[in-house]
C-alpha cells in the first residue's frame, strides 16, 4: 500500500518538472479572486498562494517559478475556500434558512504584503471600482461579514481597519485571547475554540510517556510568550524540565538566518522530544529548517497541522515522521468530501485556481490568455486523485471553522431579517448595515450539522476535546495523519488522556517508546540527588541509607522503615522483624543455663561435704555458720542467672537486679564477717575487756544484717523512683526486636554495683591484713585472693557491658554473675574440699599437733 502511494506521488510530480510554469502567472496577473452571486455577500480573505521575487530562495514542493515571481501554493488554505463555497451552497439550498435571501461570497487571496490586502479590503467594502477609504458604494449586494485567517497576523492587520467601520470580522485560525480581550478589536469574533487546555494536554502527553526532558520551539509573539509561560508553569508542577527554549521570529525567512544560529544547542541537546508551538504559516520556515538539518530520531510534538504540499526535500526519510500533533476534535461534515471530489474547472469555470491545478497535476492544455484549460481535459479528474501529502481530502481544522463561521453568519442574518420583517412588515425591501449584525452574532449559539455546539462569545466558549494525530511519512510521500489518541479536559481525573500505543509509528522506526530524560531513572532502592546548578530533572542516584527503602522509581526521598520492620538487602521492602530474647533454646541461653545449674549443683555438693564433715578441724576452724551461710548464698547466686534467661516479664525484670544485689550483698558481707572474725581473733592483742567482749558478743555476725539492710534500702529507693520494666531493643541486632529488661534508673543500678564493690574492697583489705597470721587453717589469703578476683570481674564487666547491646549485654551480666560466684566458690572452698576429700590425713588433730610441734622445734 505504501508503495502505491509513493508511486502515485512521484508519478504526479513528473509533469510538474516538465511543464511550463506560465500557468501560475495567472494567479498573480489576474489578482486571484472568486465571486459567488447573492444579495448578501460574505467576504473571505485566504492566503491561497504567495508570490515572491526570484531573489528569494526556497525548497518547497508546491513552488512554481515564473519569469519574475516564485509562486508558492497553499493547498491547505485553498481547502478553506472550498469549505466556504460548500457551506454557502448548503445554505442556499435550505428553504428554511434565509428563505428569501440568496447568500453569495467574495473571496480574495491575501498577498505577501499589507498594501494589496488593504486595497482588496477597501474594494470589498466600497465596491471594486472605488477602492478608497471612508466611501461605500450602493450596490446590489450587501457585505455582511469578513472571514480572515488562518494566522493571527492576517486577522490583526485586517481587523485594525474593519474595527473602524464596526464591520463584523470572523477569524477561522487558532484562538487568540489577545484578539478578544483588547478593545481595539471589538468587531472581531473567533470561531475556533479556546486553547487554554492545550498546555495541559501537552504536559499530560509528556507524563504519559515519561518524557521529562523536552525542548521548546515557540513563535516569538504575544501568543508564544503566553504559551511559554503556561507551559513552564504546568511543567514545573508536574516535574517536566525544559532542556532549551528557542523563540522563533514570526516574519518570513527570519528563522532561516538569525534564529537558526542556535542550532548547535538543539543538535547537541540530549532531549529527544521537542515541542513546537505556532500556527501553520509561522511553522513553515521552521519545519523547512528541521528537514534541511536532518534532525532525525527526535519526537516532535506540534499544536498544528502543516501543509505537506508546501515543501519538499529529496530524501527518502522525513525528519518529521512520527510527529505527534494536537488538533481540535471535529466531527465529520456530511457530503464535504463528495463536494471536493466533484469540484473541477467545469463545475466552477470562474475559479482560476482549479484551472492552474488541473494544468499542473493533470497536464491539461492551458490557454494563457484566458487562464483556463481546455474543456475536454480529463472530465473525470478530481482533487481526490491527488495523494494525501499533496491535498488532504479530510476537512482540516481551519476548514471546519470556516464552515461554522458561514453558518453562524447565516443564522444571525436570518434572525436579523426576521426581526426586520416583524418591525417593518414584508412589503419593504431588506436593507441593513453590517454593524447591525453584532447583537445577533454575540448571542448566537447553534448546533451544526455534525451535532457540535458553535458559539462566538469567547467568554462562553468551553474547553474542547483534542485529537492526537501521528504523522506517518515513511516511505516519503505517504503523508498520513493517523489518529492515535484524544485529550478531554472535561473528563474525570486520570481519564483525560487516551493513547493507542500500537498505532504510533516512532521516528526511531522502533516499537519501543523513545526516552527523553536528563538522567536515567533511579531504580527502587535508590533516591534522586539533585545535581547542583542544574534543573530538577538532572540528578544522581544514591542508595538509600540504613533501614530506608524506596519501592518506586525516581523517588526523591527514601522512606524509613518502622522500628518493627527492617529493610531488605535490596532496600525495596520493609520486612517484619523477628521478636527475640535470650531464650532457653538459644545456644547461648542453653550454655548459660547449663552453667548456672551445674555450678549451683556443685555448690550444693560442697555444702553437703561440709555438712558431712562438720566435726573435722578444717570445717570448724573458720566459723562454721558463716561457711554454711556463704555456701547457701552461692547456691542461690548460681541460680540467679535463670531470672535473666527466658521471655522477660514485669516480675522477672524487678527480681533480676534486686535478687542479684541482695544475694551478692549476703555473700560479700559473709566474707567480710569471716575476715573481721580473723582480725579480731589475732590482731586485738590488748588483754581482757575489748577482745573478750567482741568475741563473746559475736559482733561480726551483725555485719551481715546491717549490710543487707543497706541493700534493702537501696532497692527500695530504686523500686520507688524508677523500677525496671520490659523494653524493646530494635536496633542492636539486624532484623530482630529484642525483648529485654530496662533497668529503669541506671544510677540505682550503678549504686548497687558500687555498694557491692565497696563491700568487696573492705573484705579484701581486712583479709589482706590477716594473711600472715599463724593458724593451720587460716583462710585469710584465700579470702583476699577471692575478693581480688571478684573485683577484677566486675571492673572488667562495666566497660564491656556498656559496649554491648541486646542479648549480648544480658549474657555479659549473667556471665559476670557466674564468674564472680565461681571465684568465691573455687578460691575459698576448693582447697578445703581437696583436703577433705583427697588428703583426709591433714584434716585431723594429730596432724595439726605434729605439724605445729615440728614448726616450733625448727628454730632451736
């Protein structure tokens, strides 16, 4: 199919290159215009062609050279002329609309330059024979309104004069808010719907395809400035960044010279999407430059169609292939395509434009004097034979506006005439001035044949739906505009844009959507870090911090996981932490439990040994009651770690530290009592009263309850002010929440340790003083060494305890309890057990007497 289109296109161009271009001179020589009879006339100014001196250079396809001029055909605008003729023929054939009035037309070409335009305008208003200002010739037909367009510049130039006469002017080009808001154009009406939602549609398209790095080519006039401001605002809100902005001068040829000096910025830009804003005429030279520079593989987003017939290059690849074009949604007008197909020189012999086209495209014989072709030239030829890139049969947006404009004028005339008949009666001939039509035009609102609402009052215009077309021009010459989507600003949020991806042909010739970003997307697990001095779309990707995640692409900030969760290694999900504690089934918990039970059992065995041998000298020698007390206390001290193992509860948290402090207070106070007993027995040398009183009154035995009372007071203060409680440690061990007992008041805890340390130091000091006293079973040395080891254990414990967290911290305290208790058991009682069990001969009175007697004989 593509081959057939391109073949027809090239076949039709062969006669163009071979024939004489003298036929196009007629358009200039006869100052192309077209008249249709009627007692009320609508005047239209259309840029159907342009003539330039030969010193200009161009490369557009529909350009023909004469001896003095270069003629540029604008076939898209010529379709607007046909649309005007079609609408007028429909109205004249409708008996219910303007029944006693025939509607005519007067069409003029808008030449290159304002002087001829104004001359034609004066001729239309005052009569062709008197083209002078401030003069109106009475003639058979009345001029009701003037149609102008499609560019803003044409409407502004003509509107300046028409406003002086309050002559109704209807523009069929794109809507321009400045034309409606300024008082100098009070007689001007715009048929096109508002474009206020166009910028939102373009930005929605950018977001849909994730294009965040785009370039802008915008015409340099008030409309372009307003559009640039609106685009920047919408893009900033939605996170789309502008790679570059190039303002295109509207005057013809300017972009070919001055503005194109910045082409390096466009060519070197990393942006693969470029938005072009402007009307068809202002886009022309810009598109020529794009084609000349072969800006390939970029996606062009335009707000307007362009006339494919107006330029050509000799490359098989079109730079604009794959462009996306926003166009107002227009329903199909019935019979319009049939009307164009039947339009030919035979049907409209007065239309020189058709004769020239038939001569150029169908190689018909041409009579230069009359500017007409031979009568028998291809009677079945039609504009429908031309390929789409030469002449599009589908009604363009501008033609649709012309069709509506003619109908609005006709209905306004109908209402005005009806009012005149009611006021003056049917007998009088109709006569009116054009300015009398304004009240009816302003309030007119009608439904056209396509079922769409048409209103001229710009304040009552509503947002319209846009069709999104994809330009297919590969192979070159295909020139199809294929509808691939819509943008409906009035649709519910999230449903405003609809795109059919499978229908889109991209410039890259790939089915993959082109990317246009300043920086590649940050994958989940990373966050965006702004690059200093650049726009927000240019960033680096930084991994999320510890226990933070990002589960989407291009996240600005990572999300911190709750304390009950932790980030997975990829940092894209928060996983539930496992609740744990120093349990009995943990390896560490099992080990400490077995050690606790084992040493407790061993202490009980030692106690049993002492009970069994309580009458032996070694057991009786150092206060039997204190030894029993110390062994029973050590048995309980070894069982104390069991309070630290297992799931913590409020009871266990309170008992842990208080039972620990109380038991060790009893143990250390017992050791202190034993050392004081030894000191009293051997160090107090004064005879009589004091020593005998201390020994008889058993004063050392009061040390234990006094020390216990002090510890009870400390525990009471601790429990009253800030008791221990259950706490959760979510940070010590990755992926786990550790249930521990918080000590509440760390000061109270350290006071308890300090108190125990003070008892141990006093015991050590007293034992150290009595280490060399004569006695067979003197245990002062053992007591001193055990206190030294006890203090070393707890002095080592403090820094290690504060440097660990969670279960390890609990295990360290349990280990310190076991180690200090073991030091007391092993150092104090192990030598005695050795003698009792392995050297019983030393545990007798005979051995003691012999040993004592032997020591006394040695000095002699």
